C-alpha cells in the first residue's frame, strides 16, 4: 500500500494477489492465470520500467494498471490508499500505446489544435489554447515541424507527438507500452529522456520496455521485473545488480544490467529468482517486497514519495507557466475536499457538451476526408467516366418505346453503381481509424456517440454530390423525361440508396475484420439486387422466398425510379417502328410489376433501413470497443 499523508500524491499501488485469466490474446481456450501474486507500488516523480522476458505478463499488467483490462481480474488496485474509481482514474491518466496511430492527413499543429478543443475545458479562450499548444510543442521539440503532416514526420517525432497530445490536459499518471519500439538508438534515448523529464515534473510514469541499452536503463528510477507472471524484483534500478548478487548470481563485468535482469542469460536465472520469491513469500506475507526494499534502501532513507507539487509539463527548473496555472489547478490539494485530487481537467463539468465534441470531431473528420485526395479524385473520375459511358451506351433510350428494357437496365445499373461506390469507399472507415479511436476514446477524449455521428456525417457531402453528379450526366444523355420533379425523384433515389449502402458499409466495417469486410460487402449486395424486381418479377419469385424482397433496399429504389420515369401519367413514348407494345408507359410498369407504387412509402422504407443500419453500426462499433477492454 502507498501510505502517504498528503492527498495530492499520484501513487498507483497494485495490492496482491492480482491474477488475470481470459480468452483471446491472453490465453488459449481454457482459463489461465497470467499474473500470480503480483504486487507493488508506483510513486510520483519516478520513471518506472516494467521488464521481463516474452510471455512474462508485462502487457497484461500494464493493461490492468491502466484500466484497459477489467474482466477476469482478481485483486485490487488503489490510488493514494483508496480503492480506485476506474472512471475517475481514466480521466486523470493516459495510456500511450506501442503503435503511434495518428491521423495522417492532419499536421502536427492541427492534431494538437483538435486535441486541445476536445480535452481542455469548453470555455477555455482560444488564446489560452494556443498558448498551451505552443508551450507543449516547444518543450517536446516539435515546433519546427508543426506544419508538417503526421504521415511525413519521423518515427521519433511521431512518438513525441503522441506524448504531446496526451499532455494537453496535464495528466498526473502516464502509461507507455514499449515507447522505444521501432526507434533508432538516438531517438530511443531522446524518448526516454523526455519521459524522465515528465516524471521529474511530479508525474507517475510507467513504461514497459524491452532490452534497453545501459545508457537508457540508467534513466529509469525504478524497475518492476516480471518472470513467469511473478514479480521477481521491484525497486531502484541501481540496486538490481546487488540484489541478484545476494541470490548467488553475478552480472558479468561490462555487461548491460538490463540484459542480465530481464533473463537474457537463460531460464535458470528466472528460476532462481522465482524460487527466491517463493521462499520469501512463505516466510513473510509481504513477499519479495521486503527483500527488495531492504536491498534498495541504501541512500533512500530521506526520499519522500510525495510529489513536489502539481505535475509540470517540463523540468522543474524551468518554472511555472500560465498553462500550469490554468490547467493543473485541479491537481492542487484542497483541505475542504480531500477527494479533489481525483478530479482532473476531464472533470464532468469540463468534459464539454456533446455538441462541442460532435462539431469538433465533425470538422476534424471532414478535413481528413477532404484531404484524402486520392480517394476523392478516384470517386470523381469514376463517377464522371461511368456516367459518360452509360450515357453513350443508352443514348436516347429514355423516350424510345422500343428500348424500355434497355432503359430499365440503365436505371438499374445506376443504382448498382451507387451501392458499390458508396459501400466500398466506407467499409474501411472504422478499420482504418480503429487505432486512433481506441486511443482517444479510452483516454476519455470524447464519447463514442459523438465520434460515430461526426465520422458518419463527415462523408455526407460526398454521398450527396457524387450521386447527383452521376444522375445529372446520365439523365439528360439518355433522354429521360424533361420534368423537374421526375429528375429530383430519380436523384433522390440514387442518393437514398447511396446513403443506405454507406450505412451498410459502416456496419460491415465495424462488425468484421478488415480482410473479411472487403469480401462480405460485395457479397451482401447479390441477394439485395436479385430481389430488386429487374432480373425476375416479384410474382415469379417462390412464395417461401418472397419475404426477402421486403429487405431489398434496391427494390424500393428501383421501383421508385421506374415510377418517376414511366409513371405519373406520362405521355406516350416515341415509336420509330411499325408497332411498339410499350408505347404506353403504364403497360411497361404492369409488365415488370411496378404499378401503383407509392414513392413516399418506398422512401420511408429506405429511411427505415438507413436508420436501422446506422444504429446497428453504432452498436457493432461499441461492441468492438468493449472487446478491446476485456
């Protein structure tokens, strides 16, 4: 337990026992205990490394500490000596994952700007937000590349940007999963030095790390060593070599203590420490903790676990800033309200209204979509080229009684093109942003509802423009009836089926793995268009399959489009032959079983399918996020 008198300490102790079992990436089909009697304490002002060989349980422990893993966990975690309130804890902490998933189309400054709008109090003046961004970029060392897109900066700069985004609200507790992964030696040292500076500002910094160099290892204040799911050592990094020496193990001269401590010298090393841990646990309820602390106590008697004050965004000798006074005020101890320390700038009163989150995310999403020039240009080019091709093939078919079936094929293909172009352009929306969503949502940037609505609405202008462009090209090239209301009904049906297809694409992308989504998307359109009434009339469909036609959104759009072109008491069609059976448009509608179609009713059916698909998309995305927490 973390026994301190002052409330403003950001201690995160993990009381033993703490064991975790589950499915998926943690265990096989049967329950398995990953962590066994793991206990410890993480102090403010210290940079702590969690190390151990592969499979030791480092990631599992990190996920439990950060609050990402809550299911099938036995044990307790307390903050400042009190049981952890997970909701409040996640608001005052952040978890920076191994993969630096960023929005590639935003510049460094834009990423910081939108993060500030989402994380800082809603009423924070723009000038104050600008000051926060400027100070963080200056301290992190990203000022020179602030106008460079995230996709164009180096790996070390991406890592620093990921840290800078979370420093917006000045969290007192920060978790890092393999912060040096994928970086060169210079960038690794720079990254760890930055973490060290953050810890010296009064934060609790916990990081998993694999095979650090001796120079990097000495930057860490404390080491939490895992082996076989057990805590083999916890204490100062400088005391690990004397500790293992007392267990009969000698670190060879001129060897990296980190390599030696993490068990790179064989399983026998781990077995000896595990045996020492077991013997210590049998003799003392505090287990290896006492042994570690005894061996690590030299020179530590006068060291306090109380942080020097509110967390700073830079090294203590730099001094206070306006940013600290404004943002870190909630970290100051309040004698009248001892629980005040648990409130960060993400306090409920400052979380921001739903509208603020929605419009901020909408602006950000629309900017990202509009800057994806490759996709935008492809959609524009394909719409124009396909429209011109269809217009040339079915030229003058709209007013020729001898080409009514050709014209029906033209209208049917247009709807089919809208479905494929809309669905396949959105089926990857959520899979591509999955990493960003998980990082930002689980770090309490915004609610899932605001993200979902903003992200789906950001593509809305394109879903309106491209169908309208296609109809404008083909409608007049194919000589459809020159009446405005007929044109707008046809355009509305193309837009409606485009929106439905977009919703289904979002649903498939949210529910399925990315490789499966690109296959399932086109496959689901086959039965939809098979029962649309073009290939076979509904009367010819077997009775036991007829119910499927009521689920076909293509049927509602196709029948409404045919009604707009040939219904509403249209005049007789031109006939250049001796006899045209379908000179009267109503006969054609009777032939394909599209008589007495209520366009308003069909539109309501499309709207119902659209709403249901959007709701299912949201819950599919929500379920996927919940799975990530398990």
